[in-house]
């Protein structure tokens, strides 16, 4: 039941990922949604004082991607288009380079079998990550 007409305004405290998605959900039931955050959210893409984890690389698993896509249809395509390009060269050469860097440059070989396993996993992880992006944007 969508009874948006007589519910005037919802207030969401916090305008990061959870707050923005919560705002999207309640937007179906209120005439307007006010998001309050203690940071200045107008600076698009800049690091924010209240979200220090924003500096770290984040992985979005398929389940989360699907849930966000249900709320915001087309968001995956927008994110892919706004992100880095993955060329065939990068897909082919970057994983072996990751192995080389992890195992030799970063001295992983000193850790024996564990170092070899970590270098292999790092290379495989990079390959899967780039393959997924490449697969989702074949024309780029
Ligand atoms: C090192 C690291 C790596 C991570 N890697 C991953 C990953 O790979 N994949 C993954 O899914 N998750 C990862 N996470 C977890 C993920 O970062 C958090 O789960 C996610 O950022 C939480 O989002 P949130 O919107 O709930 O909170 P936050 O992003 O912390 O946002 C809270 C918001 O509320 C605002 N706020 C706080 N207090 C107030 C107040 N009193 N008044 C007004 N506004 C306020 C803040 O300004 C901020 O905008 C990682 C976390 C860390 C630390």
C-alpha cells in the first residue's frame, strides 16, 4: 500500500550508504525525505571526516549489488561507466604482475608455501575482479 499522499516528511539521520538506501525506501511512502548528515555532502566523491573507511577499497558482493539494483535500477551500469576501464591488456597482464609483486617484490617467498598461496590468491582475485568489470562493459 502506498499512502504517500498523507505522510509529509521522513527524516533520515546519516547520508552514507545505509542512509541513502533507507531514504530511497521511505521515499515511496512520504512526500519528501530529508537527509541530515554532520558532514558536507555537496563535495562529490571527496573523502569525509566522519567516514574514514571511505579511503579503503571496498568490494560489493553480488547479493548487495542485486539489492541496490532493485532499489535503484540502472545503478550498476552507472557505476561501471563511471569507474576505471579494464582493457584486455590489463586483464591479461595485471594478474601475473600482481603475483610477481606479491611473491618477489614484497618478499612473499620468504613465507614459503603460505607466501605462494597468498600471491596466487591475490593474482586470482585481481583476475576475477577485472574479468567481471570487463564482462559488464564489453564495449569499452
Ligand atoms: C577498512 C574497512 C574496509 C571495509 N571493506 C568493506 C568491503 O569491502 N565491503 C563492504 O561491504 N563493507 C566494507 N566495510 C564496511 C563498510 O565500510 C561499512 O559497513 C559501511 O560503510 C557502513 O555504512 P553506513 O552507511 O552504515 O555507515 P557510515 O558509512 O559510517 O556512515 C554514517 C553516516 O552517518 C553520519 N553521521 C554519524 N553520526 C551522525 C550524527 N550524529 N548526525 C548526523 N550524521 C551523522 C556520518 O557523517 C556518515 O555520513 C569496510 C569497513 C572498513 C573499516
